[in-house]
């Protein structure tokens, strides 16, 4: 089969690009041809951003742009190179007619994963909901995230009928299950983020070695808990580790951290793999800490996007790694993670998730005229075998 993937892939965001890469690789390992449709630029950012809402905002923009000029050029280049070389993107098809022509070449279309159904992130682009002229049985939603606990009435009216037309429907977190159940009276299985369908060895093959040794990796995103920086410094002191940080462009000015904002997706993988300890507020920071079997803590955010972290850690027996308040016991007081039971749970969840994807692709194929069942690839076996 020819399988097209519509996802959030152009952002200078590690999770966005790595999940797109992973989903394509997994579909190929299941015996199909796959491509990421280059049909949107959502999340893609330039080097400079200006806000003229006030004098203070203008001064803030000037400061951030100077920092970006100094620290973001290499980051942007490395994200661009990864996207061009490893994502498996099609030629650009940015207009609606061009996207529809591209979709006509595929036997099945997958939307997901990441927060493609987040009403702000998708920016009203209904192609993430597979609002394209193909039959319902050819539409697959693999691990999409809503990123919110509820839609507004206007969003329900706009997006839920499109979701209802997707024959093969799954989600990434329990809050998404509840939204589907409430508005569509359907049950959508929970499946793993596609990054977790690949094995550690798959990620080792693309990771770049970290230039640092004996460090705590601190990977933070927006809306972190107040006091997070001080908390991380305390943990690092207790463990006798330096702190290597990936944060916002403003964080490069903070003292006591080694700035690693310049790394691309491959460098990020190496930083996680080679760290002695990881503290993160990122979903994919948590994912790769688990895949590389690191000792880690996850700081929950001050927003409504924590469901995916809570669902993932609960499934793998790691809920105790979530930090809701930075005045909780320090990391040195926590028992280390024993990864054997985590491996077993992850293997079971991986089998279930691959079963969903394999079945969805087979049913899309069997309903297509002149189709034949695809054999699973060498890297990933069909769950039925």
C-alpha cells in the first residue's frame, strides 16, 4: 500500500519531528510505502519575531531577537536538515487543491500523532481531521492528541463531525477518549505515541553522541512550575552533576546551566541517552527517558496538557515520577526505577498499538479495489504472528 501521513512536522520542536519520523518508519516496517505530506507550515518559525503591542513588548522582542541571532541559527539549520533528510516528506502541497491531488495517490491516510487536534495548534486546518475527499475506511487516526480537556461548542460543531467520519479511530490519552465518548458515543482505544513503537536500537541508529559527561539533562518547555529551576539545581547538587539545559531562548541567560538549545533532533536523542539523570516538563522528554531507560522526573505543567503524561506514566507503572509541586521530596529520596517491569508493560502496550495500526491498514487495503494484504516488514512483526 501507499500510505500518506498528515501531521505536525515543520516545527522546531523535537517531539513534532521525531514522532513524524517514527510513524513513517513504523508503517514502512509493517511492509508499506509511506510519506509525510508536506501540506502545512504550522509551527514553523523564523529566526526573528516582533511584537509592537507596547514599548515593553517591543524591547522584549529586541532582546529575544538578539538572543535568537546568537543561539538559534544552528538550531534552525539542524531541524531543517533533519526534516529534509530523514522525515520522508513529499514535495510541497500547501494549497487545498494540491493537497487533495496528493492524497489521491494513497491507499490510506493517517493523521497523527502529536497535538494535531489541539484547536490552537491546528490553526483551523481541517486537513488534520482528514477533511479530504477520500472514503471513510481509508482514514486512520493514529494517537492524535486534543491537548485540551474539552472543546468549545463551536469547536465541537466544527471538528467532531470530521472525526466521526474517520473509520479507524485511536487517541493518545484518556482525556481524548472521554471527548470521543462524550461527543460521538464511540470508543477509541488508547495507543502509544509512534516514537514508542520503535525500539531503543532504532533510535540509537540516528542519535548523535553527547559532547558532555556526568550531567543532568534539564529539558523544559513553556508553563513550567514556578520554582522549577531552583528544584533542578538542588537535585543536581545532591547528585554531584552538572546541568545541561534545553529551554527557551530566554533561558540561555540563566546562570548555572550549560546551554544546549542549539542541538537538533539527533543531538537531542544523544543528550537523553547519555545523561546520568533527566528532569523534564516535556512529553517527549519523558518518552525518550523511558526508551533509553534513564532515571528521570517529569515536572507537570501549568496548563491542561498533562493528561498525556499522566496516561503514559500510569500505563507503564511510572506515575511516581510525576512532580506536581516542587516542594515534594528531592530526587535523592526516591527509589530508582527498576526497568524490567516497565519493559514488560511497554512491550504489551506496543503489541496492542501495533495491532490497531496493522488492522486499520489491512482493512483500508482490503476495501480498496485490486488490493492485496501487505506483509509485515522485517523490523516489526505483525502482532498476529
